[in-house]
């Protein structure tokens, strides 16, 4: 399966996928890295490993339709079977979601449906968890639909929230869980072990 990875920043989850492909634990091809930010370090990670990069943002095009058509053409050019979001800060266009129904996955640094939605990303999630006084946090890996952090959940895992945590400390512990888990979900999808019925995803990760 050819996987297109979408990233806007450092791309540490992207690197974790690269490493698992290199160790022959993740059986897919990382076919292209798509990003909206020309300075994203994820692009450097891709270039280092010979993975094509595509810098594409809505501002590059005269209309939203032109952008969406170009993005879909790029995905087709790489024979994309799955899109993996790895810290991608733009909402995926509806036309792309429809073209890749249940073939776009996202990793969220919190336990959905809590602490998700528009504006809740990165350390903002962890600060919200701390402000609420939650005792556990974790990750949610889900298929992407037309709403933020809303699609069918494939996998969740937890970490404790410690009394001594600040947002940075909690983020570090959650990120380690992300790196250990995202590739397993992508491998399960690539091997055909995940199915979706309505709002529910089924299958072993």
C-alpha cells in the first residue's frame, strides 16, 4: 500500500513511520510527504530518505477548487491507498475526504471525544487535560471525516496524568505512545485487518 503522509511541522510521527518501514515492521511504501509549510522539518526527513515531497497550500491556487483538484491529482500520481496525517494543520477538503473515504487516518494526542475539535491540537490538548483535572490521557487514532476529530476511532491507548505534570511533560509521555502506536494501526490497515461499519471501526491492531 502506498501511503501519503501529510505534515506541517517537525514530523516526528513521520520519522517513526520511516523507522518502522526501514526495520521491516511496517509493510507499506511511504510514497510522498505532503505539506503546507515550506519550512516544515518533515520535508527534510523525507528528502533524507528519498521520499518525494510536495509543498502545496490553498494560497498557491486561484480557487479552492483548483487546489483540491491539484491535491487529488498529486495523490493519484503516487497511487495513494492511504493518507496518514502526522501533525497536519490544515483541514482536509471534503472532496479529498470523499475520494478517500475511510482511507485517511489521524492521530490525536488525547482521548476522543474529550479534548478534541477545532483549535485543540498539540500542547493545547495537554493543557486542557491538565486544566480539567483528568487523571488519564492518551492517544486516539481515527479515520477522518468532515468534522474535526470525529471519524470512527480505530485505536486508543492511555497514559497517567501525574500531579507533577505540566503540558510539556505530559506531551512528551503522550508522544512516546504516538510513536509506538501509529505504525501498528497503519500496518493493520495495510494488511486489511480494519473494517468500518457506521461509526465503528473493527479489527485487531
